[in-house]
C-alpha cells in the first residue's frame, strides 16, 4: 500500500517503508502503463518523487536487519534510477554519483540497472562500463538479507530480461540463460520474486528468432515451431519422458509436475503446526459432505509454534466447493456476532492474537501473524458452500421511482434481518402475531389519553393499523381513527399476518421519498436489509414514527436518541442481552454516502421495459459489472471525441449474462451516452467469418488446410478487397481466418450460399439486418449487413458449447435454450484456429483449458470496431465507435477493441477458478494433405507440391475449392496427352497416352515460384504432333510499351491512351494492372490512364506464362 510520503509499505499505508519494494511497484505500474493498461497517475507521480529522494538523499533510508547497508542502499538507488530513466526523469548527475559508489554493489543486477539508466540518460561510456562490470559481479551468497528480496536466481532472471529488452550483449545472454537453467533446475521451491522474474525472462525471450525442433517420447512425429510450446502430460507419459533436440537452434525445456501426493509431504521443519476445523455458525463441528449450496461454515485455524515466530505467514487454501464469504460486500457478508457462545469464544481468542495483516483472496485465506512459543494463535473466517453459476449476491443495480416519485425496493420477510424484525415488532407492536388487527388495550389507553387531553397524542396503532393508514390515508381525527380501525380489521380478514407485515416492510415511510426498509437500508447505510447490526436495526425500526424529524442524515443526534430508546426497550423485554445493547449504544450513527444504486443503467432500463414486476432479478454479477464500468470510465480518455464503447460478458456454461455496459458514460451527451450500443444494429465487419468457415467445414467444402485463393476478383459490380489493400495468393483456410483476409471468406461464402448462410444464423438467434430489406449477398461476410452485439455474443457461444448457440439468459429463471449451428468438431476446430492453435498437436500437447479465442471486425469507413473473445468460461463482446455512425479514421478492431478485450479477459481470469476443459472431439482427427489438390497423396507423388498437417473433420478431405469460373484448363486437374518421349501431343496423335497432372489454379500463378507455374510444370509440347491451339513454343511477350518507359499525356488531353499487344503464349490472356484484374481477356488491350504514378502491367496465358512491364505516368 502507498504511504502518505509516496513510498510503499508491505501490508498497509501505515506500515514501515519498503524502499526496494517502492521501486518494484513503480516499475510494475510504469510498464503496465506502457502496455496500455489504466494506471493511477497520482500514485505514479508521488512514487516518482519518492524515488528521486532515494537518489538524492540515500542517508534518509533505514533498512533494518541488512547484512550490508551500503549494498542495500546501492541496490535501491540503482533500481530507482532505472525506473526514473525509463520515464526520462532520472537526473544524470545523481546517476553519476551512484556510479562512483559501484564498489558497494553486492550483485550484478543493480550494476546492470544503473548501466541501462546511464545509457538511457545519455552517458553511454559509464553505462557500458557498468553493464560490463555487472556480468562479472555474481550475487554474494554470504549476504543473506539486503532488503531487495533477491537471490542469485532472481537476479540472473531479471538481468537476462533486461539485457534482451535493451538488445544488449546477445552472447552473454546465452551464458546467463545456461546459468539460469541450472539454478532453476536445482530449486525445490521458488519465492514470489523468483517466479515473477522467471516469468518476465521467459516472456522477454520467447519471441527470439529461430525455429526449434524436438523429438519427444510422447509424439511419433517431431515437434517444431517458432514460439513456446506448452504440453500437458499424464503420469504415464511423464514417467517415460524423453526429449531430444533434433534441430540446430538451442532448445530450452521446463517440466512442472503437479498432482496430489499419496501421503502428506514432510514439513521443512517442525516449528509450526497448523490444524483446521470446519464448524457450523452454531459452533458445532460440520462435515463438508453435509453442506448444501449456500450454507455458511466457520473455518477455524489453530497455529502452534515450538519456537516464537514473529513473522509467520499463514495461507489456507480453501477446500473444493467453498468460497470465501466476501467481507467487502455488505450484502454478501454474514455477521458472526449472532452466533453461539463457542463461536464468540473463538472470536475473542482471535482478537487477542498479534495479527499484522489479513487478506480474503479468491481461493485462499492469508494472515500475517506473530506466533509465540506454546501460545496457540486462533484464526477464523467464513466460507460458503457454492454451486458454480448459481450464487446471486442480490446487490441492487439501478432504481426507478414510481409515478409519484417514490423510491421503493421490494423485499420479502426473508430478505430482512431477523434483528430488524425483532426490534420492529417488539417496539411497535409486541402482540402483532396474536391480535386481530387491533390491540384493545392499546386502543383503550390511547383513547383515554386523547380524551383527557382533548387532542390526539397517542395513536395506539398496531402494525396492521399503520398499514391501513398507508394504504388509505385519513386525517388524524377521531373519525379518521375509526376508519383506520375498520380498515385494519378488513386487512386481517383478507390477508395473512405475513402478508400484512410484508406490506409494512415495503410501504413504511423513512423520510423524503424513501419508502420501505429496502430503500432505507440501501440509501442510509449502503447495505442490504438482510445484514443490519443491532444498532442499525434499532434505528430503522423507530424511524417511521417520525421520518422527517428523525432522519439520520439530517438529525443524527435525534436518530441516536430514538435508537437508544429502542435498544433499552429490547433489553428490558429480554429480547437482546444487556451486553449486546451496551455495545450497540456505543456505536455512532454511521451513514454510508447517500448514493442510490448506480450500476448497469442502460441494461436496467431495457429490463424495465421487458418486465412488469416491481423487483426485477437479473443474472448480472454486480462485482464484475462494477469493474467493467470502472474500466469503461478509465478507457474514456482514450476514445476519440464523440465515441463510445459497449461490452457484454456471457457465461457460456449456462448462458447467463454477467456484465453489460451499453455506453462509456451515461451522462456524456457528446458521446450519446444514453444510447445502448449492446443492442444497437451496427456493421460487424469480419466478425462473421468464423461462422462461414465452420459451416463450410460441416458441409464438406473445405478443411482447415484447404487451398483458398486470395486474388483479385469481381462478381458483377462487387469487387471485394483486403484490409491491407494487397493480395496474398495461395493461402490455407486457417491462415485466412487468423489474418482475416476478405477474398478467401468471399470465396467460401459463395460456395456455401449467402441466403443459406443468413438463414442459418437467423435460426440460432443472429438475424442480419440488410439495407433496404435487400436479399443476402456476398457482402454479408465483410459487414454488408447489420447485427447486434448481444446477438453476436450469443452466437459465439456455439464455439464453446459444442456447436450449439444458446439464447442469452437475462434473469435466473429464464430457461436454457440452444439451437445447433454447427457440429461439435467444426466448433472445436474454428475455436482453436481463433486461438492461433491451428497446428494439429498430439492430445498430450494440447492445452486442456482452451486459451482466449478471438476475432476482430472493422466496418466500412472505420465506423465500427469489434472484438469477440471466447475463453474457457466466458464470451466477451466489445464494440467501439461513434453511435451516430460517422467514421473514426484509424479505428479498427485490432487497435481499438482488442486492448479492451484483453483487459476484460484479465479481469475474468482473475475471478475464475476450476475452468472447464476443452477436450478434442472424437470427430476431429489429424491428417496430412497436399497442395494444390487438397487431399492426401502418397510419398513421392509428383502431384503433391506441398504437404500440410491439419485437423480433419470426420476424416473428410475435400478437394481444393475452386471459383465458379475455374473450369477445365483454369482448374487443378489438368488432362494432358504424352508421346513416347514424354512430350505433350494432341489427343488423337498416334500412341498418345493420357495423364492427369495437378496444377495450381491459374489466378495464383503470379504468387507462385517459377518452378510451380504451368509453363514449367507442363511437359514441353511436341513439334511433330502439337496439342490443338498450341503455340506455346513461342514465349509470351508484351509489346506496346518498354520497361521503364515514361508516359505523358498529349497537350490538352484528359488521359493517355496506351494500346498494348501480347504475342506467343497459349490460350486466353489474363491482364492485371497494379494487381487489379482487367475485364479484357483478348490478346490486345488498350489502357486509358488519367492518374500520375508508377504502374505495373502483367499478362498471363492459360499455361501460366507471364510477361510484365513497369512504366511511369507523368
């Protein structure tokens, strides 16, 4: 935590300053900011000021227990220098002064940090000397504590990372890597600093150039790649694991074995002993097997020590099926004060312990304590039995006043704390459960007081009578009282006691426009009425008697006096103990900041329109929703003017919507904050591409390695292009999807059918909105139709739900509905491709938990940027753009939406445990196919020009998908006739024999190496009996303009006319100008040029011969 002076302490802001830790935290924050994460600017500025103080005044640092104070200070100063230099804020004079004390260094790490800082700030000479000295200065193992949390392993890992990050001394990096490998191999366990440093080093060097290759005992075929490979092995594979480097690049291997030991491992020492007991909230022992979802248990830890341990850290991992009861959510925590004497005794023991710090993490309880010799320490915490996906914390998201402007949060009796009910009934109407609506004794007493005084001074009203007055207001006269009595009797006749009490709980006045205990509890105390303390229950019980006069936010002294009156009554009647009342009287009137629930405003508005209920329960996770809205607010500064964003998070295991952010800021009219972009119709760009590829897999049109054609095309008036305006020729389906190329997607959609594609998506709940109600066409796949982000997220769940797209569940009672979109195998393959895992690895090497799979989309004119992600549990939908539809130049999915997607994914992973696995379906197998034919061929077959490993669906190997116009000579299977000498002849030539040869589709020729073009692949033609129409013995030539010519328009002419001719070659001609196909197919073409610039003209014949010329238009 950051202290007031800008430094950081280990546990809280009032702790001792940790100097090296301060530099470490600032380093983390600065790096996070450089990566695009939102970081607290004020914290960094104050931290930088503190680091500067370290440089300029090392005498102010006091490092207790340091074995070498000078070395410790040098380590702190060097690290601070590096962090400041990274921001260009390190004074060079101070750095040079630290350099003069280089003899104080007890490790190479601070010398390297100082050297990089000196080089960064402009002193290359001293910087290089310091770096060289660092590599000659190993960490002094005799110094056990330097205050920098270091070790030889940690220091070497950080040095390796720092060298590679700054591209320094590659040879020394290899030496460090060898040393680091040996150190890591010999460690039984790693400290947090060592683990973090190793991760940073691995992350830094994972993208070093070079292709590795390894032969392993768990794969018959060699493994190869340019990136890090993670493989999961079972116990049998691990027992016989062998790995051999079969390549020419260094190979680094790390094996992590995890599992459950058959017997508990021996402790490192016997100083500490820990026992855990599971108790019910009544203090009695509880079996985990007996728990039901939602049950609370008390976890009791008893820690003993044979010798005093002043700095013990207790970490208790939660048993499976339990989660910590979140003490920071008022409506999700349960007070232990209401428990029995056994629990109170444990609480008292815990209060006597010397506890320095406590944390409630997702999967563990952590406490820093001092354990005295033979004096056990007691620690207790609450846990809840959970069923994944069913727990709802009940936090109010938003509120809507009724027609009269009244705020009311509907509750049931079960929603309200028993303490409040006890205080209310015993103070207001002790005989509520027994009287018929009117308490005769109270009425008689009140009547006597009123008659003797001549005015109404005591109402004698029961709770039923108060409800009657709330439902049917009347004047405070004797006639009004009679009317109230009659209405009370009517209520008792028609309603049960519980129904009458529920009416009171929801209609009692609590001041201003607040009605009901629910609204009052949240407005005044910021908490659910289920979790009221004794003091809070007493205050709210008396408040309806005089809501204006006793309002705690205006008259806290009056509210406190009235509360104490209720407390005293509860003690006198023996409902609450004197001890409880005494403690409650000492509590001040504490109020939460007056703030009504303000989460998910646009989602709440939408739900209000869908439901007529007074209380709408949704599937949103309030904690996640709050973090998403905070992320949106922090992201607002990055958005261009008038731009907004939208986010949706869906738990694809049960289809519950867990987060919904409709705009970046509800109150920002300049960004159209009132428009919910989650359900707005926008162009999705390329986000639909995974669907067409998955459907085409099921249809048997393609497989992941199918040869597709990324070449210029025109279909009628439609001429699609790629985002980068270039073409890539032959490309596999998986690479086309990863690179989001447009032409291959159009090719596949054309084969599948646009109308059929749109109907398939509409059937699973993803309607595509076509402009002017037009018919589906090829532009669909590139964003030529509108879609909603909520529908898109729902459809993407098919990739995680075995091919079935679910319907979003907005309320817990919504049924789970799903419809098949594609097969389980096709969904699995597409998801793996989107996760950049198209390589068909062995099952043992496949990650069991699927990584984030994602796809981006950018609409025409940069109007919309999309990113949809699927991780092991959630589907995340992101949209950014301008709600008014105006373009934002430079906004596209990868740059604008993916960073936000990654932030949301990180939030979700930090909250998730026990992620579901993603095993390979039985319908998906491995295979090897050949290009250009697309099917497997035996080794040595000349028609296999390139072999590719791929996943196959149901073993299917569809042949290469051709364009509609690619028939006969333009296709792949090329029939030829050969004479006895192997030369091509006409079909009716004597002794001609037919053969079929695989050639590449003709439009791919410009991207093929010369050896693969038809002119080379086809045997030479016979001069004795040449093929019909064959004149290929003459090379293809282009005339009419020479290479390198400069073309100018004639004076006064609007264009330059350039007639061109081709000669030689065979068959039709294919003309391309700057990569764009021309419509002419004849031997001659005339160009009409108007624009200045460089031009390239290419002509190709039917057998793949090419002639090209370059010229300049001036």
